[in-house]
C-alpha cells in the first residue's frame, strides 16, 4: 500500500500536483460518505490541509456531514472557491451545484463537467484531496481515473457477501487503471445494543477483512454499526472531531491512510 506521506514527498518534488485519494464503494449506503468525512476530519486534526470533493452525484451528503451551516461556494472568474468547513476541511460538493430537494438527472458530460469544476477549483493551500465517489463503476469514476489520476484509493464495504462482490469490482476498476489501492475498510461491522451492550452482527463480521486477504489488499480497519455514528452524521458533527472510541477508530484508519 502506498500512503499519503510518500505522495506528499512526491508532491513537494513536483509542486503542481496535489495528491488525490479516491474513496469508493461497490454499493450505496455502505458508509462511504461517512468514512470520507471522518477521514478528512482525522487527517485535518493530524495536521494535513485537507479538501473533500463530493462527487457522489446520487446523494451528495458532504455538506450535511461537514458543513451544517450550509455555506455556498463563491466563484472568481468562473472558478469555484472551496468552502471552509468548521472542521478545518475545505469542501466542494455536487450538492452545491443543485437546488436542495431537486432530483439530479445529469447526463455523463454534465457530471464530468461538474467534477472538473470542483477538481479545478481554488483549493488554496490544500495539500490533499479526498474524493467521495458515487457507488459503483460508472461515468464519474472513469472521468476521475482518466482525467485526474488518483494517487490512491480506499474502498468501503459492509461485511456482507453482496457488498463485498461489488467492492471487489470497484477495486478491480482501480487496479486496471493502475490506481494504487490503499486498502479496504469494513463498515457496519457488529451492532452494539445501546440498552444491554450485547454485540450482534446484522451484516456478519470479518467479511471485508477476509476479502482483503483473499484479494491481497490491505485491511485498514473496522467501524461498528453504531447509533452515534448515524446521529453524528445527520447533525454534522463527525465523530472524528472528538475522542470517543468511534472517533478513534476513524483516526486509526486515517493514520494507516497517511502512513
Ligand atoms: P454511502 O456514502 O456509502 O451511501 P453514507 O455514509 O451516506 O453511505 O451512510 C448511509 C447511512 O448510514 C447514513 O445515514 C449514515 O449516517 C449511516 N451510517 C454509515 N455508517 C454507519 C455506522 N457505522 N453506524 C451507523 N450508521 C452508519
């Protein structure tokens, strides 16, 4: 696995290109956006200047996750200027480009155009961009890979078989495009009952870790299914901003990503 530190050294040698890490998943709803936001906050707390591009056109959730006050990006000479979130993370989202509550029925060229506008925005002194990709292996992923060449990819999956099959497909896309895969994260692994503390495994557990082993990819860590993660996401208070066990789990994954 290739980490941010190495990419950062490469960036200093070549001042132009800022490292790009894509966060992908085979399916929607597995926690890719939640992970991206929490990784960004963890990396910012670790001293990196981080930006997040929310390219998930089907459900742009980074403004909710990272910027509950709902700032709108400004533009200068038609170049967008990334918004500063409360967590020291800069942000641009496809959600910034549509009206709230409006359906997104963009065609390929438009989504590619939106991605390009965000990627080529004014990111100030941002050292590292995390890209929250839509689920699957569609147009945006191809534009991302072909035009912006991510320096690494993190793939998220739940422990379920079906989700893992899709995650393997997402990884295959990166591999074919020679995007180094930093590793696989297992989300929603084990549910802790808030009342009795018993841990149950609604989606099984260990599946992503086993799959990472089979696919010879790095396993980056496991995040439990926890009410506080859902609540913190909905209220724009990423757990990585605090020091709860869940917040530390995200920070641990961020350390592996940046090593
Ligand atoms: P994706 O980006 O893969 O579509 P999201 O990050 O939007 O997924 O997560 C989908 C939903 O699941 C959100 O409501 C989110 O708050 C919730 N969620 C994600 N991860 C967890 C978790 N570990 N525990 C509880 N809820 C989670």
